[in-house]
């Protein structure tokens, strides 16, 4: 990786790809503006001056915008500004959360947060008046944990939890990919076993039928009609052998049944009938030679189909003719090929049977129409079958064309075929739209099965709620402890620095200093700050004790104060006044 010179690092970080999408820019702008207004508004309320308040607001907005790029530096700067400028309180919460998420390394994060905490605590104690007690140090430390450390801990925990969740999802996706590969391998082995069984059993039987019918066809004792019927049987057995070869090849390859894979340059063995739309005419001729009236109708301009769809059209006609011969022998059959603007409609309709058919003598596997529906669905089409009004039967298939760009199987265009039924994920390897490699429902997280996606979503929401409740509980405990400790501390400090008016009235000028001090608190508390405006001058050579009043002042910025001055061991003056 090319090393970036030090002066270029800030600009490189600010202009990193994907760092500032449009939504983030808007959100950051609004957040920076809000924090800037809060900081400036706090300055105006504290009467810090227009220039200083505006400057503090601008600084808060800039620091908020930079916290993503320079989390550690912004945290330290905000910690230093947090003490003298009260308007930085909302900013320090946001910056601490962001720094907890983005500072890499546990040791580095602990060092930076520890340094920020130490700087803030030290600056807080330095700005206080001399004479602070250990209790003040403890109280200040506890209160600084809430805005500075707790958001950082919550942000870091949330970031680690998100990283762990992403890692688990990647691991889960890897397991799904491995499971898919194992399942595919198992299917391939099973297909090969089935193909071998079909080749060894059916292939042998069909070969015997072809040989015996070929020998019988040349028997001189047969009549012309018998010889023609035997010829039909021989051609049917030879066609069945070719189709068995195609099915075995499909099972072994594990691909889409896209028609015969011949050995000659034209793609078919010499003399083998086509297994596509072009071969439908041969199917009709074979039925005519068997004594059935078959009419083939074509309409519309002929257009090409994908190999799988082309072979599906052939299978639809083949299944329709087979069913008509089985269940309605002697009935007239009509085959229709209608080229619509977006699909080829294949129809096979037959009239009612000339005479009742013995159903017990008709062999049927019951899977023909089901197989056709699956075959049509895999190419994005559909199949419909049902009786007609005159007592016959109609089988129709709707098969989509390839696009004008000519997308055959393996086309890289996802729009290469107009589909009417979306294939499921289990057959994505057989779907032309899924061969482009643009997405994998296992690898692509958004393509996970709905049940798994809902389970992952529920797990994420549950974990998020649990983590949020845990963080909230920790924060609540810290706040409660700080409030309790702070409350006890303030009560103790108030006892040392505050008296009631009746105590003030009970003290008389002229009493000894020892007697007065026994009646009053010592006053060694941080609450006894230096008096401000409105403080009367002290008597010359006197030592004064200043205590606060338990009552409220005449206004929110005035504090009632009691002062006792001693000279030569005697109380020489006591005064009650208000100071700002």
C-alpha cells in the first residue's frame, strides 16, 4: 500500500471513498448545527459575551464535523474545552460516543480516554478555589464519568458487538456456501448413479426392442399394414433410445435439458429427429402413420427460443400426443403453435374418445403433467391442462422467447429471457437468468431465505435490545451511585459551610472567639467560595469567618451570606449581606 505523506493525511482521511455519502452529509450538518447552537446559547445565557459565545458555537460545530476523521484528537480538545465552557456538555457526549466506536485498539482507547479524563479532572480542580478537599476530588471524578467515560464505553461496546455480528454473518454465509456445495455434489453423485442404472437397464431393453422390430419388419409373411405398424414401433424404439441418451447426459452433466447433444457438426446424429419446435412435425407424422388424424396449425411470425424452452415445447406436444393416444384413441388431435409478441403458445387438443377406454389397461405413471409444469417453470413459462367443453382435453404451454439481443443459455444479460414464473433458488443453476453470476442468494446477505432473514433480524433486534438494556443499566447504576455519593457529600459540605438565620441571631458581638466558633461550623468547605460583588470591607486587623445562609436570596444570582469577624479573641463584627 502506498504510504501517504504526513501533511496529506488529513485531506486523505477527509476525502476517503464512501466517507461522506449524501445522507451522512445532511445528518452531520444538522448535528453540527444543533451542537453549535446549543454551545452558543449556553454562552449567551451565562452572559459570556457575543464574540465568545459565537466562537464557542463555531468551535463546537467544527469539532462535531471532525470527530469521525480524528476521533482521538477531537476527544482531547473537547475534554480541555469542556471545563471552561459549559456549552460543550452536549458535544462531549457525542464525541465520547464516536471516539469509543472509532479508536482502534483497546490499549490505545484506554490511554486516550484516560488522558482525556485526567486532563478534564485536573483542569476542573485547577479552576476551583484553593482549599478543595478530598471529597471534592471524589465528587468531581464521579460526575466526570457520566459525560466523558460512559458514552465512550457504550460506543465501544456497540462497535464491538456490530463487528462480532458481521463476523458471525460472514461465517454463516460461508457455512451456507459449503452446505450448498456439499448438497450439489451429493445431487451430482445421485444423478450419475441414476443415469448409470437407466443406461444399463432401459438402454438394453430398448436396444432389444429395436433389433427385434427391425427383424420383424423385413418378414415376408407380414401384410403391408402390419409392416407399417412394425415400422412405427421400430422408429419409436430408436427415438426412445436417443431420448434416453439425452436424459442420461443431462443427469450426468447436472445441467438444463437443452435438447440433444449430437456428434455431428449440426449438433445431432444423422437421422435423429429434432427435439425442438422443428421436430413437432415429425411427431405429428408418426401419429398419422399410427392411424390418428392430426392437424398442425401455425400462426404468427416464427421466432427463436432458448434451447431449454425449445425442447420444452417439443416435450409439451409429445406429452399431449401420448395422453391423447392413451385416453382418447381414435379422437382427432389438433396441434397449435401460436407465436405471440412475448411468448410461444403451444396447444394440443383432442376430441372425446370414439369409444370408452379401459382405464385398467392403460399404463400411466401419473407424473407427465407434473414434469411438464416443472420443465416450463424452469425456463420461466407455465403449463395449463384441463377438459374442453366438448368432452375432450386440452394441454397448453406458454414459453418465453429469447430477447432481441439473442441471449441463449449462458448469456450475461439478466434480461435475456422474458419470464412468467420466477424459478426458486434451488434451481438457480438451471435458470438462464441465474447463470450470469451477478448474485448468489447464499453469498448475498439480502438474498437469504425469508425464514433465515427473519430469524437473523429477530436475533439482531433481540441482541440490540439486550445490549441497550445492559448499557442503560450500567449508566443508571453509575448515575445513581454518583447522585447518592454526591448527595451525601453535599450534605456534609453544607453542614460545614451553612447556618440558619436563627443561629446568626444567637451570636452576639463581644462574645469570645472560642465560644462563637463552638456554636458555628468551621467553614472549611468548597462551598465557601470567595465573596463577589456587594461584599462590605472587613475591619482592619480582623480575621473573618464567612458562612452561607440556608435561605434563598432575593434573586437567582444573589446568595445570602453571614460574616463573623474576630479581633484579639473577641467577636467585633457580624454582618448579613447578599453577594453575586
